C-alpha cells in the first residue's frame, strides 16, 4: 500500500509539474523581450486603420492581434473575449497598458481630462507611467497565478494610416511611449483556457484561448 501511494503521489506531482510548465511565463523571456512585444503591439494598433482596429470601429472582432514569432496578443476586446490559436502559439498577456503619443487626437486620460500628452520622449514617458496602473493587476491562467512584469517601451516612431483611430491625416508621423504590465505564456495544450485579469479600473476581464489540434 505504501509503495502504491508513493507511486500515485509521484505521478500526480509529475502531472502538476507539466500543467504548471504549460501556463508559466516562458522561461527564456527577459524584460527586453517583453518590452519589444509591447512595442510591436502598440505600433500595430496605432498603425492599423479604425475598421480593423480594436480601439476603433473594428472592436472586439480584431482584438486577437498577431505580433509575429508565433505570438498572439489578446488586446482591448472588452470584458469577454475569445481567441483561437494553434498548439505552437505563445500568448502575450497584457494585464494593463497605457500609451501616450504626440498626436493631437490622442487627448484623453484615464480620469477623462482633455489635454495634450506631450511632444518629447520624456513627457510621453511620464504620461504613460502616470496613466497606467500603479500596481500590478492580478492575472490567472487555469486558476493558477501568473506573474506580470512592469515594462516600458522606447519612443516609438508611428506613421498613421488613412482612417486612423486619432482622426488625423494619413501619413502623419509622431512619437508614442507605452507602459504596461505583461507576461509571455508558453504554448498551451489543446483545449480551452481562461485568462482572468483583475484590476481596479476595469474590474475583471476574461479571455478564453481556444487551442485547436488542426492546422
């Protein structure tokens, strides 16, 4: 009996270890990698026309954003969002993030004030820090806690498309700096997995990642 119990415990420990490895942040991820992912994400958002933009008229239908290198970022999809991925897809989790740009159409803070965010890197950086969460949000995947990292991008060079989210002229150039609380998850096993984010601003948001076995 003791031998049997010991074997069961060993098997259970192995299973738990596998599950934890599948939802844990990618071990090789550094703060610089996370910063680059956040920069790629915000650049994609700001340079995407409003009809295909989760912050524009496209809405949640375009909130599952491919940021390259087999990585998908669920972003700005509202309190409930679902993204379908393949088994080799990493998930870039944005617990919360704020960007400030030099575009005059980018004038709303999280307090509802109307003001210009800034024109130089220092002003934009301070704006992003001030408007982002001051403490890390709570993130869980499959009911297991995931640690998020606080990162900040270098100044991004943005060229606006036609019909952009700022209602600015096409081709207008500007700068943006983003701050965020993020994590990069290893590919998840086939099935459905819920990413739950809790923060004092949005409350609880739930993203369902559906990992398919097909191509």
